[in-house]
C-alpha cells in the first residue's frame, strides 16, 4: 500500500484575480492518497480556523460545492487513460 499525505493546504476563497476574498472563511485541509489493490482512495479532512468560519462556509453552501467538485474530479479521473 502506498500513501501520500499533504498537510499544509490552507484554503481561502479568492476573488477573480486569485487573491483571498476579504472576510472569507479560512480552513486547513489535509489530503491523504492511499493505494489499495490498484486503486487510489482520497481522504480529505478539514479544520476551520474558527466556528464562525465553519458557519460561514455552511451558509455559502460550501459542502454542496465541495461535493460537486469531487464528483467532477471523479468523472475526469474515470475518463483518463493510463
């Protein structure tokens, strides 16, 4: 089994120019990629800087957005040829 862990992904919401948007929620994301029987499992853990940041993300429907992004990633990966 192979494993890769990214520990320092700090995410904020950005404006069109790529700069963090003023007052946007901040979070620390840990992504773990593990190979199991020839397939890769991606696990994401998210830690918010504050309860207010979590509440802001929920109000922005951030869970729905993250789920849609993961679904798009899954589709793209399924269409890749190795």
